[in-house]
């Protein structure tokens, strides 16, 4: 079995590659915004395929891929879905082995994009629609990545097992003895969403919160998409974390689940995408990346995936609260990039599985 790379090892590996191969490094000036041109489309069709690594739930990813294939016949998207931390490790291992499979990558851990940029593993490409419409905090000034999706990591409960008036109002409420043996949560060693949420909660509530939570006999799962599913199935009454979009998708199917936006604040999770510097299909990668940031594609993210978007021209779902009406915790991707290994070590020591 291949050994997992630490984030530091991935940076060092990428830096070594930068000295060996001709990769795209960060430009000194802001890149020129790029349109989807006939020349790009022709080159992409000649390549005819691309590999998309993503941590979004597989059914959602497959719907997005099929929508692109319908918009651009003759270009096939191979979806490689896994947890964000697993994708990070896989790409690091592939680059160290000089295997370049991934063309476009999407991670629920924005820190990954910072690390890949530091290691010169990303290509600079700024879609015109991103430059024109996206808030500047949602795209890299060197054109290395942009927020393809936004989600939250709320608390939630099973409405068949918990009455609304008895539901937890926030994270600290989960420490009440009445929730012992009734909580499910995901793992920061697998999920980028949970890594980001764990950093925010450990910063704002302290590690003492997690020490107490670990004594609650928590069901530990991997992906951020798993706790909402366990909740809907009635395997646990409440979830301590998980991804909002899966809660919304399940509720839309009339599953007994309801989110709680914590009184302490709910972790905000951006999910950037990027083109790999060593992409085997660079033109198809640029086309897919540019298309994925359009208002049309971002609306699809919301409509079929229940994701949120940084694009100001899309319409959010009418069945959920606006971001502006939710108390949010501050995302700090740079801190996650530097603290991730310590976070995983401390968390794993507390939540032994």
C-alpha cells in the first residue's frame, strides 16, 4: 500500500518537479482573462477527453460531467471522486512518480490549492466570467484557481427522532449528556470540508470542545456527505458536522432531516478548482474549467447539487436561508495549509477509530 504524503512532502515533491520539468509558475502580473474561443474548442475536441478529480458527492459530480458532455459533444469527462484529503495524497503521489492523470481538480479544502500553487503544480488560466463577475476574494490574483463551489458545515438532526424544540442550537449543545451515543460526524483526515471546519472550530471554540465531544461516543465516518445520510437513515439522531448541500438534497427528497445554523457560527467552506500544470489534456481542461465557472454551469451546481456559488448572477434555492442571513465562521485556508498535519494528529488522538 502506498504511503500517504504529508502536505509538507507534497510541497517538496512539487518543488522538485518544478526544477525538473517545464511547469507553469505564478506570473508576476495578473493574467489576461480568457474567453472560450473557437480555437480552444477545436483543440479540446482534438484531445477528446479530460480527467476531473473532485471531492463533491459522486452523483452530483456525474450530473455536472454529463451536462458538460452535452454542451460539448465529443469531449468525455472521466470523474475521479474521493475525499479531498485522498485526492491531495493521490496527486502528490502521481507527481512524485511522474504520472500526470489529473487535468482539472476540485477540492473542498481550499488549502490544497494554496499548497499546489506554492509547489508550481497549477496552470494559470483566468476565465473571463470569473474576472468579470466573481468577487476578488474568490479567485487567485495569479489566475491559478477560483471558487467552483461554496458550502457550509452545519449541525443537523433527524426530525423523526428529535423534536424541533429539543434540537441542539449549536455546537456546544452537542456536549449535553442526552446526545451521548446519538451523534455522527465526519473525519478531517478524509474530508476537506471537515478539515476546514475543524480548523475553524478549534480556533474559535478551542480543542477543549473536541476533547469533550470525543467523550460523547460519536459515530465516526469519513466523507462530509456521510453524516447527513446516516442521519436520514435514522442511524443517529444528530450530526456534529457534514456538508450542507447533502442535507438540502436529502430534505428535498422528503427525508427526515433538518439543518441547524449554530449560534456560535457555521463553518464556511469554499471549494476551489484549478487546472494542473502537467495536464495531459490542457485544452479540454481549460474548456471544462472555463465552462464550470459560467453562470449557466454555476446555476446547475445549485439546481442539481444544492451547492452555493460565488457567481452573483445565479439564483440560490428558495428553500434555504441566504448566506447573508447566517452567522458564519471565518475561513482561513492559509492557516489550514500550515496547520493540517497537527489538526489531523490531534483529532485522531481524540477520536480513535
